[in-house]
């Protein structure tokens, strides 16, 4: 990893890979019982829905603060 002032496709792909790996590791470790999600399949379905929502919300070339994105996703998906 390194700090750079510009983002390349490789950076986005690596962050996406890390997100998927960490999410799957969390699901495998038994964290899937949170918020009424009883099975890893239910958790993965929710992860895919949130991932799609983030992709729609943060288009290439746009900027949004992490806090604002987190608040929007919590309002949308926190039942």
C-alpha cells in the first residue's frame, strides 16, 4: 500500500477486494447474527444490496465524505 494523490483503477479494485475479503471473513466468524440476519446467505444478500447502493450513490468522479455516505446507508438499510 502507498499514499498517492491520484486514484487509479488498481486502487479501486484493491479496495473492493479488501472489502469483500473482510466482509466474508466477518460472516464466516459468526458475526452474521446481527440485525436479524441469521445466515451467511442473508448477510451476503444484504452486503450485495448495500454495495449496489454505494455504487449508485458514488459515481466515478464524484466526492462524498465517509460520514455522509455512512449516514445515508444507515438511514436506508438500518431497519
